[in-house]
C-alpha cells in the first residue's frame, strides 16, 4: 500500500495528514503539551484524511472493532432523542465519543502508507520514552517542572501511557534480537519500576501487572507461564515490603475501602469511586433499556446528588463501563464490552499470520478493559487520544495485511516485524 493508490491532487492532503498524525502521536505519548495543542494535530489530521477517505470510500473495509465502535456511537446518537436536555447540549456530550468515527477514517487513510505507520510508531515510542525520563527526573528531584508532581500527564494518564509503552517494549524485545532486544527489555524494566515506585497511580499498578500477565500467557509455554507468575507474586511481595511508596499506596487503598465497608465513610479517592459506582448502578437499574441518554448523564447525576441518593457530587462516575450503563442502559454497556472484546478477538484471529500484531491488539484490549473499569477512558481526553494512536496504527497494519492476503489468494504471506 502506498500513496500511488490516490490521485496526484490528493497527495498534498496525504502529506499534510501524515505530518499532523505523526506529530499527534508524539505529543500524546510525551505528555509534554497542553490538550488544546495536541488536539489541534488530531483535528487537522482528521480534516486532511477526510477527502482521501471519501475518495476511496468504495474500497473501505471495516474490521470488527471499527464496526463495534460505530454501533456503539449510533446507539449513543439515538440516545440524544431521550436525553432530558436540549439537542445541541446532547451533541456536545456526544462529541466526547468521537473516537468511534475518527478511528475508521484514520485507519483507511493510514493503511495506504506503511512509512507513515512506522514514523508514527517511532514518534509514539520516542514520546513515551521522554515521558518516562521526565518522570524519573521529577521523582528523584533532578529537576522541577511547574504543575507537575511525579509525571507530566497526571498519574492516571501516565499509568495508561506507561503500560502501553511497556506492552510495546515487551513485544519489541520478543520479536527482535541483539542490542534492540536488550534495550527494549531494559526500558521495560524501567517502566515497571517507574509505575510501581515513582508515580502513585493505583490503576497503573493493575495495568502493568495485567500487561505482564497477558504477555506471559501469549508468549510462554504453560509451564513457563506458571513459573513466571509464581516469580511475579514473589517479586511483588518483596517489592511491597521493600518499597515505601508502593507499600504506602497499597495500604492506603485497603484502608479506604475498609472505611467504606465498615464505617460508611466515603471521604477518600477509593470511597468516592465506590459511591459513584453505586449511584451509577442504581441509575442503570432504573433505566435498563435506554439509560438516561448521552446528554442526560450530568443532569441525572446532579439530580440524584441533590436528592441525597449520591452522597459525593460528580458529573463523571469514573468508569467507562458504568458511563455506558448510565448513558445507554444495558445495550450501551454490552456494546462497549463488545468493542473491547472485538479488539482482542481481532488480535486472536490474526495471530497465525502476524503474531506480534495479534498480541499487540490483545494487549491493548486488556489494558483498555482494566483502565475502563476504574476510569472514564473514552470520556476523558488523554487515554482516548492515546488509544486512537494505538488502534489506528494496529488497525492499519491489520487492514494492509488482510488486503495482502486477499491479493495472494490465500498463499503464505510474510509480515513485517515491529
């Protein structure tokens, strides 16, 4: 696939798309730049992608997770009809879920140029490495940056970026040899230490653990996987006893949950989430078929807070699964679960042809599920846009590979490495 597939008058649009998409990949993973700045690159990339997409729309092939995402977006669009707020206000809330229609457009255009895919992957890796080094510097007080604590992107976003970076490093270490394998493995170890002992995001702890477990299951034999998991349990136990920060954060979380269960005290980060989750489930039980509509979530949460049914005010229940339950009822929840599962299934089906691509998709799905249980991964700005980068690069490789297989009429097709 290359830009010869489009006419000369669209070449400028393709080059402008490539520049902005690569820049967007870098700024999202480096965490250095404000949201307005980084969002500009995505907007411009999307606008330049549109004419190419519409020119080639007859040849567009949607994969499973693109179809699942579009189905969810259509359901949320329909929910505007029963949202108890003005239509324009509902469309403002609906725009938070633009990822579902942006991803298919970017994949269709990105699949035309493998060079852009490689540059975007390299830009994201470089950005994540800069975020890692910066976090080490902040954590060890090598430098100070105004507004930053242990990382530039906030602990939730930093954890998502680092767990994604970890997945990429592990796959590179497995697929490559020599100095590249050594460097990738070394950076992976630095990422694990950074998340567990420098940044304090507890979601990040879970993401790192699940990424490592997923990689072990997909890479090792059953016996090797069992030994690795046993070693990991021992390592985490030793790390818990020896690392003051990790020890403190784990104990703090357990204590906060105990306060909720025993004393009914919700005045903590964990307590807030449990209270919001309880409120979201109650809303879902009251509106199981339709939810309250994508535009009615904020109003419903505010109304229930005023009535004393939710004791901690919020406009966001901090769980993407429960956000979908509130906005779209059980259908919305199932559609979002289907979106995450379809990413993993797409990876599973392609493993025989391209192991690294299949395992990358499965790893991204696992990372998304862990994040979405505890945070508003799609509703929030950062994780959503990092996910756009990962899904579009992997989706473009998936599409290009499918076309290559089809053109060879089922013969064995070599696939490029990471």
